[in-house]
């Protein structure tokens, strides 16, 4: 089953907030509902967010009562702004929305109903392409994994974070299906625990051996020589190879670099933002402090009643810590400002 899919004139998604305790599909009929679902992390992971936003824009087309193409396009632009504002760091969201708007404008279609159908067709193309892209990336990345490797994985980058298959976890899954013996150390990924909740759930389904570690244990295992590779995802990668990913990725990359362990982000080219010279320009989403303060121990809050917290959702790993960046068009190695562009251009 895909994490994001269109069925019965609705957008349906796996509710990732309640896994692994319960598996539920939720349905949406309006773009505002989709924007809120993205913000609330019903759906998460840059590729999955992009597909969800694409279908959200298709819903906006059906919501609009406009009879003319010109009026419909105005409604779509307003809906696009709402969707883009839901999560600012993941570039796939804006990329998917802008791609659909460009397609409908370029079509020159003057029939509003046919434009609505075009919206849905293009959203479905984005979803289908994501699966194909992930499988190509997985083949490239799996070649980096040797039989018997132990790898550290941060956050969740599997089928749940994409339309299907996955980015970094898709690489691990492919290596496993090739017959390689792979063991995964799964960072919990605080404060929302995407590693412990989602990645572990996926690995169990795939039959891949794993152990959960708290984020602050990664340095220990890297220093003791227990780990051969690190694989992570990316929500936005700058032109110079700086990588914005789930908070904690930077610390993992520092520890990997210090211990000579290769560090590979697995990144669809749609996540590479060539308009940004460096990661310093990437907007970092700061989420509700309650995600930090709401953690409990033995049924009680871990923090004092009046405690305050900070909650940046992402950090930026500088390119000097990155061994190579895996894309669907191959693996980019330094200098990233030269080689990333070559791989992105292959898609243009």
C-alpha cells in the first residue's frame, strides 16, 4: 500500500502519528485539510509531503466553483500558497505545487473541467514518478553496502516517508533483498521518535535485523568500530551539498566524520535546491515546544511544570562532512557544487 494515494475522489494517507500502535487510513476532501495534515505530520517525509501537496492542489481544483479557467487558476494560486506555508523546510512541497501550476498554465487549456482533470493527472504522475525514482536511487545506494555491514539510520526515510519504497531506508531494503546481510542501528530520533516508531516498524515488516538506540548513543557505536556506513535522508539540499535533514543529523555526521565512517544522504533530485548557494539559506521550521516537553517517563512529564523548550525540526549538515550524495541519477561526490548540478540537469 502507498502512504499517499487517490481513491474515491479523495486523498487518502496512512496516519503516521499513531503508528506502530494502530494502522489507520485517513481521507481528505479539501486542500486546507491536506495543509493541516501536513503541518500536523499525519504525512511526513519530503517526497510524501510533495505528493500530498500535489493531490491537495487537485482537490482545490474540485473545490473551486469557478466556471472559467482564468478564475480557476486564481483559486489554485491561493490554494498553492496555503499548501506551501504548511511546512517551509521540505522543498518537495513547493516543487510539486509549482510543477503542477506550471503544467496547467503551459497547457493553455481554457475549459475549467478539463483543467481539473489535468491537475489530478499531473498529481498522479508525481506520485508514480516518486516510486520509480526511489527504486533507481536504491539500486545506486545499495552498491555502497557490503555483505555484513552495520549501518546507522536517522529518522524515517522508508515507504512511509515517500509514496512507496523509500530513500535511505529504500537503499537498505534493496541491499537486504539482494541477499546482503545488513544490520541497522535505528536512531530513536527525538522528540517525535520517527526512528523508534516508524523505521523499526518498517524494518520488522521487511525482516531486516535492527536495534533501536537513543540518538546520543550513535557516537559510541561509531567510535567502537561497530558501524560501517551512515545513511540519512534530506528535506532540502543546497547547491553546494549542504544537507538539511531531521534534527540530530548534523551531530551524527560530525561523529561519523571524526571516526572515518562514510556518511551518505539519499536525495531525489527534486530535493536539491540549486537556487540556494548554501545551507545557511535554508529556512528551518521550529515546531511546538510541547513536542519536547510532552515526553513522559513512568507516566509523568519529564520536565518541570513551568519549563520552556526549543524545538527546531531540522538542522543543516555542511558538505565537508558528507561522503557522497545518492540520487536517482547516480552518486555525487565532492566538489558538490559542480557534480550535484550535473545530476539535476539530467532530469531537465
